[in-house]
């Protein structure tokens, strides 16, 4: 039986690619807030919707190694006072 590790604070560099809330392709650089084997969270300036599918390039993660590319689905978005979105996504 495999025991899953919980979300861990991590500030790996990320490149997020997807389709924004207007249907236009985007790419944005950001950092991970936390990460686990099943999901990731980060701040994003580009407006997107819940259920958006993203491609996430993770640079130098303790969990995934020196370079990892994953697909993920947005499961939660919280917008802060500066209009930045806190995005939580589940890996496909």
C-alpha cells in the first residue's frame, strides 16, 4: 500500500499554459505555493475558469525532480484584493 504525502510548501518555478476566460491561449510564469502527488496550487494573473485544463511545467521540484510537465484541471479559484487568482489544480 502506498502512502500519499500531503501538500508541501514549495516555490518551484512554473510555466502555466492554457486557455483564458476569453478563449485565448496564454502562457504565464509563476511559482508553486504548494504541491503534492495529486495536485498543486499557485497564483495566476491571467483570468481562467474552474474546470480549465492546464499544462504545467515544474522546474526543480523536490517531489518531481529537475523538470516535470503535467496536465491538471482547475478545481478552485480564489481572487485576492489585487485581482490575483489563487488557483488549486488536480493533476490528470
